[in-house]
C-alpha cells in the first residue's frame, strides 16, 4: 500500500453537516430523486419533540443541521422547529422544494428567523430542460422568482445542479445563467455528480473521463466566479485540485489551508451523516448502507462516534481496489455512495475516477 497524503483530515468526533430528511412528502417528482418522494407524509416521521432532541444532539456536537426532504415545507411544525433550533443557537440551512408552498413571505421569514442558507435545485439553464428534469411545468420560472425573493430578502442561496450524462453538456450555460441573473443571492453552486439510486436509476451517469474534464472546467471557472463553485459526491476533485496546485508550484502551507476550506477528508460517513424521516442514521442520504442506528434508540453523537460500521467507513486504509492503493485516499476517499451503488460494497473503488495510483 502506498503512503497516504494528509492523514490528519479526519472527522471521527463530530460531523460538519447533519442532514435531516424531515419528511418524504413533496409536490415534485424529480427524475433523480434519492428519496422517491411521495405526496403524503409518513405517520412514522420523527415527532416535533424527537426533532427537538435531534437538534440538541446536533448542537452538542458543534455541527450544522440541514433541513431537507422531500419538502420540509410539508411539515406543519417546520416553523416551530426552526425557531427552537435558532433559540439554542444551532446553525441551520434548509432545502425547500420549489412549489406553490414556497412563497416570498416564507423566504423573508427564513432570513428573519436566522436560517443561514436556503438551498435550491436548478438543473437546466431554461424552462424546457429544467422542467423536463423536475417533471413539473413552471418550476424553472418559479425558481427564478424565488431567487428574486432571496435577493430582496438578503437570503444567501446555494444552487444544487445534478450532473448526469444528459445535463453535463449544460453546465457552462448554467454558469452563465447564474452569473448574469442570480449572482447576488447565490453564494455557492454545488455540482452534484449523480448517484444512481431511487429515481436516479433511470438516468445515465457521465463517464469517468467526462468527470475529469468537468474538473478542469471547474478549476478554471472557479478562479473568477462570483460565487463558490463546488462538487458533491466527487471527492476526487480534491485529488485533481491538489495535482494542479502542485504543478503550479503552490506551497504545502497554502495547500493545507485551502484544503481545509475545501473539506479535505469529508465524505459519506466522515464529516457527513444523514438522519431519515423515521430517525434511521446512515452515512449519507445517497449511501443507504450500512444502517448505523436509530436516534429513537441511541443519541446521534454516540451513533456517529461509536457505531462499528461508521468507524470502519472512516478508516480509508480499509478501502479496496484502486481507492485502497491511492496515495490521496485520506483527503479524497472516493464516493462511498457511488461505490456502493455500483458494486454493493461501500469500501470498493469509485468507478468515476480515472486516476491510477502512483501515476
């Protein structure tokens, strides 16, 4: 096994981000949906009081809580939970579905309540492409209106774009749209590289070389972008970034400083953990294996720190195949969700990485 680079980038004590799937209910039927969202709420969702306990646990770890779904706006106790979370000074972000339930008043209310960021999905640079992806006419126009509301409210926005074999060609056009029409509220643009689970099984993934080419585009574009450009479920961008920085003569100090800002070492189950609407804890929303525990039975901090499957998943020397041989495994580690989706083994190699260890 080759020596690993930057082995200190670990998150065994607490995650940076906890994602809480508040409900499966959602008015959209997006083609890539991990959750296979449904119109009605599940009676077995975490209760209001269970949600508050989860918030206290997240606060005790010093983590951020992202409220997601489904559509969090489908929960009638959403505002009670947001107000409680902020009352204990818990950093909150929310990712509502862009439906008729999302109004200008609510966007302003998010800002007034102290929600740090509102996440929004935009998967095409025009109505034809985005609405086709979301399978609900009018969602593109609604998203653009919501961005205007966020601008007026001073509400920071993260735009999430799913990269598939179909949408990867539209990424430059998406950048131009966001740069010219949405730069003031948009603070981060996250390019989510498809994990084929849920409804996403019907979509095609780009090739490993297409992703490597996308990394090159991201690296150059990010230099002058008016917002942060990042990749999701593509930790091997860190390997690409490091290789480029070394080739440009960057110092070790600069690499380590920027690396922490980029989340070196954060991946599914390490720095990230997911709590389902029923309280089950998984390494990530797109990695439904292994089940780490349930917050209805064990506090989240104990599950995250001590569940044997979680501890094993965070040890990059346990990786197999090319990822296990890779000298970048501790700062990258590959997408464990993609490895599992492709092979049924979360410790296998990420099939969308072209890098050959030692090359």
